[in-house]
C-alpha cells in the first residue's frame, strides 16, 4: 500500500517569542516494511538532519530571531509492505526493558500483565494482553494529558493511543519482554481515530512485532513508522521549548491517504496528542 | 565481636609509625592552648571563606561547615606510589570498558559481564551508542574511594565517574594547614597538591580536539550542595561559571550569553547529572539544563566532562566486575582489591545476605552519599527488620558487603585526641595522560565507632599528606 502524508503544524503565540528550539521527529526512514519514496520537510529555516539515539531521523530547529508563529510541514509518499509482520534489527533490544516515569509498572499493572498472559511471553499471549488492555482502558479522547503515566491511565480506565501504548509497554517490560513506543501515522477510512498515531513494538523471537492496542491490530498493515523510543518523550513528533511568547495556540492538520495525494482533511487537532 | 583496626599513626605495639614521627614530635611539643587557638582560627577562616555544604534531608536545608580536623592523614610516599598506580590502572580500565560498551561490546561477547546487567541498566545511555569521543575518554575526572582493612590492605569501596566532588576540600585543607602550621611543612617533604586546578584545566582542554578550546564550569546553581566547589574550581582555573540559562544552542553549537554577545563554548565541565542536561532529550522538567545540548554533543561540537552515560560503570551492581575488566582490557592483575560483594539480584546470594544482615553493609546499587544504606553491626533489630522488608521487595536494587573495619587516625574530639575511622578519595584526571595529585581527600567519621564518612552524614575532613620516606 502506498500512503501519502501531509502534516502541517502551526504555532501561534500571543506575544513575540524571543527564541525557540524544537526537536522534530517527522521524517520516516527505510526499513524492512516501509520504503520512503519521497519526503520533504518545510521549515522556517534550513536545518541539517541527524540521527537521534534511537536511530530516528531528527531535525533540531533553532530560532533566535523574534517570531510570532512557526509553521512546520511534512509531506511525502511511503510504500508499505502490508504482509510483513515483524522487523529485524542488529542493535540489542535489552535497553527497552527499562521503565521510565511514563511507563512505570505499579502493582496493579504487574498483576494485570501476569493474569492476562498467565506469565507466557509468546506473541499470542501479548495479543491477549493487547485486547485486555483495550477493554480495560476505554478509548476516551480528552481523558488524559501528555504527561499522564501508564499507571494513572490504567487506574482511571480511560485514555487515548498514547496511554494504551504506555500501559502495554509497562505490562510487557514487567514480564521481561523488551518493548518500545512507536510514533507514526495510521491510515484509516473512518474518522473515528486520528491519523497521527502511537502503538507499541515488543521483541519476540529476535524481531520487533507490532501491537496497536487502540485498534487491536497485531499486524501493522496501515501504519507508517516515524520514530521509536522508550516512551512518548523519546519518540513524539515535536518536542520544544521557547523563551517568551505568552500563550500558545497550536493547530495540526494531518492527512493520510492511500495512493495519490488527493488532500481531504481527515482531522483537525487542537492539541498535538497522539491518539 | 572484637575487631582490630589499622591505625594510620600507631602500630600494634603503640609505637609511632616512621612517616608520622616528625608530626608526633611536633604535637608532643606544641602547647595545648596553642593547638586549641589554631583550631578556633581554622573554624573562623573556613566560615569566612564560605566553605559549606548543604545538607539534604535536613528540614531547614541548612548550610553547614564541614568539620576540619587539624591532625593530618599521612601516607608514606612508597605506599602512595602503589595506590597511585592502582587508581590509574583502574580508571584506565573503566574508560576502556565505557568505550567498549558503547561500541563493539567485546566485554559482553567474551562473557565477562552479563548483557542484561549493563544494557538494561538505567545508567546505560543509548545516546552514547556508537558515538566517538576524543581520545576515547569518558570519565575525565574520577574519584576512587579507598578504605583500609584491619591489616592495612587498601580496598576500593567504590568508583565515582559521574560528578565526583570534594577536591575543593582537599585544596582548602592544605591551604589551611600551611597557614596555621607552616613549621610542619618546613620540617619535612610533603608532596604539594596546589597544582590540581592547572592539571584539571589542562585535562579539560585536552578533552577537545581544538587547540585552545573555551572551557566553562556548568553548575546546577547555588542550591546545590557542592556549589561552593563549582565556584571555587571555576575561579581557580580562571574560566566562567555558568548555569543552564547562561548557555544556549543554535544550529548544534553551544554558546554562552555574555555582555559582548554570544561566545562559543567548546568544553563543558558539567556538575549536573545526565538526566538534567537537556530537557528536550532527558527529564522534561529540568530547568537546570540547556535545551538542544544533546544534539550539539552528538554532533561532536562540544565536549562534556564527564561524558554522558559514565554511570553504568560506577553502578554498584557493575562494581563486582571491575577487577575482571582490568584483566580483560589491560591484561594485568589488579593492583587494588575489590571488597567481596554479594549481588542481591541473585537468589542464592540474597538468601546469604538475608541470613547475615547483622554482620553486613547493604547498599542501594543506585544510591550515593551514604543515604539508604544499612550498616548491620551498628543497626538496631528494628532497623534491620525494616531493611529486610525493603530488600525482599526490591532485591535487584541492593548489594551487600562484609563490614570492613576501616583504618583509624587520631582526631581532635571533645575530650582530647581519639582514633576515628577514615577513608581516602584520590582524584584521577584522564587526558593526554592519566594523572593523580598526591593524596586526595581524607574523610573522617567524627562519631565514635561510626563507619560512615560522608559529609552528608556528619563526616569531617583532614589534610592528606604524602610524605617522602
């Protein structure tokens, strides 16, 4: 399947921003299951691409002239191999066993993971876990915030894709299975779920397998991978800081379509959450 | 249980050891009033110089004077040369371990250390994977904590490869002793230490491939317990002391804000933990770091001393493997011994520890500063039971060691002079070459019988002499 992406993020500030800096993970790279046919970032000033600690393509945009708005655009075409279920990698998966503040497994999560999988760690057990988590954390836009932890979302029984993913990572790691956060785009013909998306990957039989808790998908047939990391903070598309500017309004528009880029907006987001 | 302690000044028969003879003669002749007056003088001078230490866990957050004891700790030069070689050997091996761990990982493939032990360790930084550092150096400034057992054998208690502190006390203690008792330094040859700031600056400059790099000291700020030292070292080296907000990143380069406009920074002697360095890459709540610093670092445009990710090598759960690392990387026998260590993450070692809690010292693998540790022989039954519960709940977070007897040194106390336990932290500088200034920081546990020398736990310091014998 060939996916066309158009992702535009606009920041407007009430006051002038004196300086700002953003870590942008908005460029996919080639892998066993995706081939980047074309990709273009449009930024307010030229920025050299680099590779971040997780192998993601990173652009660091620094602006030290006063500004009132920033527009960041990403567009391109990527060919997805829908049949490929897993991806291999030469780097050790062991660093993905560690917990972070957002993926800490509390007693409730540990018990849940052990009960749902009966302590098995094969792919089917993790698929059972994925489905159980989808039931337990009900997809509820607006119920959580960017800094909500897996334990909080799990306790409240509500969240979005970011929370589903964090909870899955906490469960998998508590079972001794290396697992990581994936940020990317999802092609969907319904508009129920947003196009900027997050899911998990777990290391089973020497390969990374996908687990999309929100959509209960164990095969990433409609998923375009942008970046991976220990949690949202490592992999999120935009992470930035600024001096001055007062209140901020952010508008993001993502269009994911198959085949030719005929742009029809699928969704408008007020806040750039991964849902 | 009766323990025998090795005393630095007196041998088992109570005779003064040769390297202390000059001092003992002087002490015997000095009138007690004079000594008391000089000690008061020392207190006053330290107060005036503002050499203080902020205590964590103290509700008032008080700044407290670290007690300074005027009886020096003295080491014969022949003995020091062995300790020095041992420290250099150890730090070389630890730097090679870090370079290997973040590149080919030969040490794992050879089965010297289990992969999970280091790669799943929180202190292992993916950001360092495959990154090439100038001279392959990670720990430019290292502190090796040494203690001596009952027969005087030196043991390494732990390595400090993140932001080891205390060197300012080493320097100030020497200044104080020379000022109060100049006659002692005229009577014998005591190796100087005052060139440390020059060596440090030289080490920092040699950490960069540039000819004359610009160096700054990055401090978390005046509320940090070691702020005095950060300011002291910057002043002694003649470089800028900065906080995170004084620096910024533009196009992968680090600049310092100055009244003359931005000035490029090439080397940062950072006294800030990894997690706080860059809020866009690590702890997002850090107000102490520099946004974008990691991208500049990974682009090779700035040197951090010490490097990011050194904590994986001084983690207490990795400590048991250091002697094998020395054999593996240097093909040499370790000069300094490790304290035998039980790893509580291993079930059979945990059961041994649980059965012998009353005799052991138990430490958190991630802990430092003497917080969160159990000294079995000094603990009450209730304290031991409370610790047993913590240990059972999180065994992987602890290691245990036999209670070492720690050597003693005569120290001024309320009722005259009495032996108190001490340790030693030599500072190892790794640059073009690996160097140690003679001696280091001697910490003394001022409470009678106490084995905890950390300044946060009521420890004091002594001047440390290496005396030509």
